[in-house]
C-alpha cells in the first residue's frame, strides 16, 4: 500500500472493478482518465501490506479517497460450483455508505455497467443510482469516467482538456502497452508497470505532474520499464 495515502485524499479516486485478465481493457479504461485528469487512482491491487487485514486496508483506502468509480462487468457465477464473486459489490457498498454517511460532502461515487438492462436483474438497487452504460467499449468508459470527474472535481484540482484528446491519448497508450516487455506472466505488464506507462505518457503531455514536487516523487517513484 502507498506510504502516505492520507496526504493526497482530495485527489484520489478509488477504482472498483473485476480483476480478471479478460477485463484488462476496461481496467485500463478506468485508470487512464483518472490519471489524465491529473488525479491519483487507488484500487485493491494497491493493498499489499502483508501484516494488515485486507478489509481494513480497503476501508482505509475508501475513506481517504474523495471519489470512487465502480464497474460491474462480472455478475454471473463461474467454476464447477457456479459461484459469483462478491468483491465488487462489497467495495461498492462500503463506498456508498461512506458517501451517504457524510451527505456526499466527503465522497462521491459513480457506477458503470456493461449493458443498459441486465443490472436490473443482478443489482436492482443500482437503478436509483443512475449507472452509466459503456456497452463493453473501453472508449465509452474512458469518456464516461473523465466527464464524470469533470463534473464533480473542483476546477482547481482537475486537468481539463477536451474529452476527445483523452480518448486519443488512451488509444496511443494501448499501442505503447503492446510494445512493453512486462515482468508479469508471459511477458505481460504488471499493474505497476501499466500504471507507470500511464504516468509517463500523461506526464509528457503535462496532464499529470505529481513528480514535480518532492512529496509526489517520494510517493510515486518511477518504475523502470523495458521494451520489446
């Protein structure tokens, strides 16, 4: 887990989504607009402290994020017992309670679904939360997340550029990601390597500049990348 998550709370966005490899495109489409906006993504993959209960770390992370985005692409059971994994709705409930408990002064949530109607069957309570449908299209998710952030983040804290520029930058990121020689399984990029590429690209465009201050450089040290 990051060393000083409390200090950056006004700029942090908690991201909640399925971790399956098949959803990696949507995962990147959640992280990229947050970084493009000059903000700081936080997710369960960042919870790496071995001597603390994972649930305790998630509560701490959500309470120290001003915003959260929740993506519901996995709703069906899997495996021989047809179990559905419940991590996404659990984390969504934690964030939503934090938002309601503070009358949305301390936390704001957004919800994204892959189809316009299925969520009425697996999560009917979402109906009152006006989830956005991305139709399994990463580009729609990039645009939806960025435009939602534009509407809720104070202007002084938000890097505002035309959404189409963020979409084009995301397309360029996807191309460069294929050129990355990652240290994960079969040469795939790890979570930290993928995020580093986003930091680097958005930094080159002047959208993400946290490493220009000492506290930011200490909190987000560069991760070495290798290329094919």
